[in-house]
């Protein structure tokens, strides 16, 4: 089987998933994670990038969260300057 290099977007999606999991582990589930928490963890993840990664790689994010015993309950994006938030809960 040949090695397939990940695209930059796939790498950032994996980074976003890892950050969501790390915050959920630290804070305990259920937890609401805002864009400010994500930016503190990784300044590379701009609000625009976070929104695009969620829309394009949601399956990857869900799979990573499920693997660690979490589920994505809700994602809210209120538009530029208004904020976005992920709600993570323990998987049942």
C-alpha cells in the first residue's frame, strides 16, 4: 500500500480535532469550546480556517472525537466578529 501524503487542510483538521479532544479531556464533558480557546491552543487556526475545516472535514472530526469517547453535539457559527462555538459531550 502506497503512502498518501496529507494535504495541508487534512493536517489542520487533525490538529483541530486534537485540540478539541485536549480541551474536552481537560475541562470534562460536556463542554463548550469557543474560538478564543482554539486560537490560544493554535494561532494557526484562524476563525475562517476553523469554519472551513468544520464544513469540509466534519467526518474526520466526528471520527476522531468518537475514537476518544466524545461526540460533537452542536457547532454554531454566528458570522464574522460574532464568534463560533463547538459543544462536545461524552459519547453514549
